[in-house]
């Protein structure tokens, strides 16, 4: 069923690392499957070229410092009500 965007929408961003896993599967794939199954209008995974997190370790795609854990951002645009109604996707975080 195609979604038509009418009215106000909320942008939600989920920040994870490329090496994060959920039951042996890349976390971003597991999250996309969960979000799609829930009927959300859409989600996009973006790979960062560089970044750092709580550990302050720099992750980069430069050849001399090739990182196996580049930052990923999953962006979701949906109604605030839909985003808040089922936060089951959050159970995936840290489940490695």
C-alpha cells in the first residue's frame, strides 16, 4: 500500500556502527526488516565517511586508517504517533 505524506512528519535518526550485529546479522538489516514489517513508510541507511562515538575512537574510510566500523545512520520519516507507538525496534540496540 503506497504511503502519501500529508501533514507534519518527524525525522528519526538511529546511530549505529557498521560492525554492530543482531543475532549474527548486520544490525542495520535487522532494523530495516523490523521497520518494514511494522509498515513504516520508509527508511534509509547512510554510511558515514568518518565519525566517533562515546569511546572517542575515530572511524574513517581513509585508506591508511581503514575502519571496519564506519558510522551508519538510519533515517525514518513518519508521523510522531507512529514512531512513538511501537518502540520495539529499540530492543535491537546493544543486543549484539
